[in-house]
């Protein structure tokens, strides 16, 4: 039993752009790049569907915020602030700021 090939996004974009050019048939592109014609059609459709996102305001999408990670980081900031305050009070008698 063979494993499926994993193609990089750059490769997929290259093949989809070649398909959009229309200089070669999908069958010719499939044999040239060693992929199934159905995959080329899917990549071409994905490229066309996602192309409008390139021209959206702000350029890139806003990153999704992981609320659990934010809570953990706030807790860590609180711990470090308490430790910093404790150490600064303990070091005052020795003239350390």
C-alpha cells in the first residue's frame, strides 16, 4: 500500500497558475508535474476562490487569539510581577535598586 504524496503550497500554486494560463491542457500538466488531473482542477479552484483574499484591506488576516494561552500568559506575568516585587524589597537593605 502506497502513501499519498504531500505537495508543498508553493508547488500547488505553481501548478494552479500554469493551469490558469491555459497554455497546456490539464492532461499535459498532469503528466508534466506527475499529479492527477483532478488535483489540478481542485488546486485551480482553490486558487480562484482564495485570490480575492489577497486584495482585502489590511493585507493579511488577523491572527486568531487563543484565549487559554492568553490566560496562561497573564498568570505568568502576575507571578513574575510578585517575584520581582519581593526581590526588590529584599535587596533594598543592600542598596540595590
